[in-house]
C-alpha cells in the first residue's frame, strides 16, 4: 500500500529545506528532488485530504439524522479517490521517463583488453567530462570509476536533464587502435563498459534499514595529516540482494553514507528497470536495445577516424573531436532516431 502521507511529508520537508539558509550549498540538489516529486506530491496531498473526509463521513453516517447526507458525501469522496489513485499509478508507470531530469550516475569499467582496456575506460571518462564542461553540466566524483553528472546542458536541442541526456550511453564501448605499447604496429580491439543510472529519490525506491549492513574503513588518498587516520569511507551491503556499494571520496563519513544510499537506490532501481525492459515490445528492443551494460553499442575505430553507433546504424567521421568532448551531433542524432522508434 502506498503511503501517501509520507510522500506529502517528504515534499513539505523539501520545501522547508529549500528556504533554510543553512542549506545553501545543497539548493540545486533539493530543487531537483522537488521537481521530480512535485507531480506525485500534488496528487498524494489530495488523496490524504480525501482520506480525512472519508473517515469523517463514515463517522457521521452513524448518526441516523445525518446518514443519508454522509453516505452521499462518502460515495463522492471514494469515487474521487479512486480516480486520483489511477492517476497516481499512471505517474508511477511512467516513472522511467520521469527520471530524465534527475542526476546521472556513470560507472566506467575496463573490459576485454588488459591494460589497454583500463586506458580506454579513462579515455571515455575524460570524453564525457570534457563534454560536460562544454555544456555547463556539473559533476561530482564519487570514486575512481564513478561520476555523477547533474543539471541541464546549455544546448537547448539536447535533452534537458542529465539522466535523460545520458541514459542511452549504457553498454559496451569498443575501441580499435594500435596501443602505444605495441611494438609491431598491430591493431588491437579493447572494450570498456559504461552503466548510467538515475539518482533516484527515496520516495521512488524505499530501503529498509534492517536490510542494510554498514562497514566503515579508512580512506586512502593524497596529502593532509588526517589521511588514513579516520574511518570516513563507507561500504554498504544490501543483504536481500547482495548489492554492495562503496563511497570513499568525501572527507566526512555522513556524506559518504548519503552517497552510498544514493548508489544503492540507483542499483535497486536498475533491477526493477531490467524487469520492465524484459516486457518491452520485441521490435523496439531489437532496434534500440535495452541499455544493458553487456550490449555492444558503439565502436571507436582510430585508423578510420570513425565512431559507429550500432543501434542506429550511424557513423561519425570525427573520432578525434568526439574524444575531445564534441558529442553534440552524436547525441542529437541518437536521441532523434530513438524518439522516432519510441
């Protein structure tokens, strides 16, 4: 059963937080949460009010003199409540699209190719960071392999939300080139996988405290007298699923705990999304894929200065500038063709 009262309380708390001067450094994050929660909170508030009316009318109907009027009001309130609950479920069923305005959590992992694959994963990370810098998209380093992008791109022709912009970047990115360590000049093929998840709110994915196992350890890093002296790094294990996330970048344990919970909720959302994707229309799935991390989506061919997106059958012959962050044409073409399919 949906706890509509909790949704209203969460929304009201965010409103209060947005007016609190002590939260000035978190206003952007609070604003993103408010924007994502508002449509559901507006409906939830109406349902909470109707529940009160229903309880009052039920009590009033016990009075013989007021029974007829009370029952009439009760039926009207119950009918309205059913309509609002249907509307709320429609919002939830469309939750995938509703995530588009949220921050995007990128995870970069080397694949096949040994040391060259590690270098390639770093090349991809640099490419997206350069693009984000050009478009005015903020980023936050969570750990060596994970980055969170947030905000809207400057270009109005691109999707106006970090997750909406990057969600189709999940998958295997293949590179064909001659590594700098290759003495015979042979062409090598290496891969790196990217996973892109939305930073979902706790009203979307609920996590029970009793399902969490927290571990704390000392974080490694550069410089400073306090390095490795305080257990600020966090490892969080979700016992029902075995999902494990780690946050080490922040200096304070509480902030790393918050980041770990964000990462966990995103991965739990991914599990639910995989179930939803399994029910997709076969034609659409074969055309654009599912966004799974195991799907080969793009090839970067150095000798031909070519980048090919295998989902849409399009090639771009400016690999050099793409790797410097010039992703606008590629992303615009990708999203336009996917929207036509959808």
